[in-house]
């Protein structure tokens, strides 16, 4: 995949919301579901977009919530928005992460070079930062498609 196209595609995720992320049910690709919105005056309809990181050989997820916030955010009522909205701590129950500062392509890494050489296809490393999790993905290709409201990636077929 052309790196300029990849960078532009990642830039388009800035300041939208991640509503789900994880490996697909067939376990090869990693998907990030983004709720994309625009200022209502633009007339652009909000949509759910599936960013499918194909041939994802590595996915790392770490918290971006500081330890002092974690310490006051262990109450199970914080996983429900209505129950946790008036409590002190991080309200996990909002069910989305703000894509800020967003997603960026990392300079070519040793791991990307190694996988490219072994498989004979280009690999890339991307860092996706949100207000709850930071993801680092090592993958070969990215496909973006719209998914319907209520898309459930782990429904058994």
C-alpha cells in the first residue's frame, strides 16, 4: 500500500470516535470501527467506518489513562454511563474513545522490514492514540468501508 495514501487515510480519522477495536472473528485482520461525524452545518451524514488492517501480525494495546485516574476509576458503576456520570473517576461506560491525537504512520521499523522480507509484501506500523487506549499495529494493507449502525463484528455465523 502506498504510504502517502495510507497517511492520508489515517489523517481522516482525526478527532472522530473509536467504538470498537479488535481482531476479526477469523483472527487474521484487525479492525477499528470509527464513528465519523462532521459539523451539522456541512450536511455530511455521520457514518460508521471499518478500518480493516489486513495481515495484522502484531497488535499492542495499552491504556492511555494515567495511573492516578485508574486509581479512582475502579468502581464498577463507572462501566455504566448513567450510573457513573456523577461519580469521580473515568467513566468507561461512554462506549467510545476520542481519536485524539489520532492515527499516524510510524517510520519504517525493524519489525516491518523483517515481515516484509519474510512474506514478500510491504508491512507498515501505525500508532492510534485515543483518550483511553493506544494501539500499535503491524500490518500490510488497509481497507476502509462503511458498516451499518449496529454492526456486530463477533456474531457467530
